[in-house]
């Protein structure tokens, strides 16, 4: 009946601005907005080791018992221990992972978080977004069969699970500059964006999907990096859920310990193993550790579970090889490139005003060739002469994708 549409229009303009700012923030205004995720490792050379966050490796994040939401409700995954504080004094530390509307995540959410962390590291671990492209490309990182409708539904739900987590940490760390212990309440991720060519067909995705990284997680990754696990993503995805969790936990401990010892009941709460009978707890820990040894996870030489003097069972894990150490903030995108590719990437970085996306630009150069670079930079210069270009990286990405379509080349 010709009613006003100021409300929807206003909301639409706000959301459009949020999207534009999020895309531009991937590496400054010159970053290629909405670019697809970079290439997975090829068979040339050894695949890179997996990456993880220190705190996320040590505290419980997921529940592997079913049904999760009905049994647990909104209760958090909680954990408490004692650490050595300033001047060697014991300090009580606690962690609680409060679930959002979709509840606590399980095995599939654990796998999704791992994949997102690998993508974030590959993309430099400094930006405000993780570019996953399409859900299909995200799922295919795990290898195996083509994703089913159920797989797509599950990963969409798991994204909501991860976005819903609210972490409450007491005495999380000691701030050396401010001389104070820090309590934190933070989240992993913010908004997630999907792109589709038709309003009623969500399965036909466009390769521009991304999820926002929270400021706290972004700063942690930027300042201290994501530590190396010492095993690859392919190894991770071959493991069972509790084996995956134990492998990540041991990788964190083996970064500084040749032998790791912990009471089984304490370890069970950290993973977590949610069994009421202590015998079942020990059985689950032994099965997970045995699975790591049987599958040849390269950081673990062996383990044993023994009854201690106080009647508590003690688990001992022997390190086979220490995970490689990286300098905090090392960007994989800065890896060596052939001189002819590096020269073209340098030209692009200078033109867009940012060197934060070398991985993506190097792929464009390798697949499209120097002629396409000349053509794209020429069109970018022409567009700038015609007026202000808000995001030169995004515009150049659009040009390159057009060239790829003309040549029948895949940029993914």
C-alpha cells in the first residue's frame, strides 16, 4: 500500500557499512576484500605443521558426550588449577567456557576450530577476519569425500557454536608492564558472512565467505603467534576426537617439557573426559594416548599410566620430537617466493598500499602471469584517475577474478 521503508533501508545501509568495513580491515584499506582462502599445501615439499593457540590448547572447549545440550543445559565447561605466580607464590587460576544459544560444541566444532586456526595462520594471523571462501572449500581441507547436505548444515551450526562461546578467565596471566594479574572475558569470533548469487539458493555459494576474529584473539595471535603442533592438519584429521584433543594438549606441553606428567583425573578435566567412573576415565585416557602412538603422531614416543603413592593414578608422556619453535608474529605469507613472482608481488603491494596479503597476490601472479598483472595495475591506475578508490586491493582482486574467468583459471 505504498508504506514507508525507512526502517529496513536504514538497517540495510548499516549492515552494508559493517560488511564494507570488515572486508577492508583484513589488512588495511588496501587488502583484497572478500578474497578466497589461499591454496592448501601442495605435494611439493613437506606440508606445514598445524597451529594452535596456547590457552585454547590447555583448557576444555568441547564436550564429546551425547546428547550435549540436553544434558548440560547452559552450564559452562569449567576448569581450575594452581599456577606459579609472581615471586614463586601459588596462584589460583580458573577458566569457564559459557555456551551460547547453540550449546557447547562437540567433535565437529573442534575440527572446524582447528581448520579456522590453520587458515588464520596461513593468512598471516594478523588480520581481523578469516577468509574461508566457501563452506565447501573449508570442508575439503579435511580430505575425503565430497561434503553432503548434512556436512554443510553441521558446519553452519558449528560456526554459530564457536561464535557463541563466552570465555571467563580469572588470573589469566601476569601483565609485566602494568604489574598486575589479569582477569578476562572474551570471545573467539564475531560476525560471519556468506555470499550467494540467488536469494533462495544458499547452496550456490560465492567464494567470498569470512568470519570476524575478536580483538582479544587477534591481539593474542599477533603478539605471541600460534604455536606449532609438530604434526600436520592431515594427521590431525585422521585422529578420533579425544585423540585430537590430547594431541593438541601434549604439543603445548612438549614445547617446553621432554616428559609430561599429570594426574589422570586432572588431565581428564582439562581435555575433558566426562565419565563418572574413575576406571572409565583411565580407560579413555589410555585409549586416546594409545591411538596417538598407533597412528605415529610424531611428537609422542610413548606413555604409561601408573598408580602413585597417594592412590591417585599418574599419566606420563614421553616426547619423541619437540614441536618446532617460531618467532611470535612470523607471517607464513613472507615465505620465500621465486624472484620473478616476488617482483610482481612487490609491484602489487606498492600499488594497493599494503604488503599484508602476499600469499593471495602470489597465487594471482603464478596462475595469471605477468601480463595480467600489467593489465590489472593499468585498470587500477585508470580507476584512480577517474575518482577516489576506497579499497584498491578489493578492486584489483575483482579485476584478477575477471581475468581468471576469461582464461578458465581457478583462483581459490
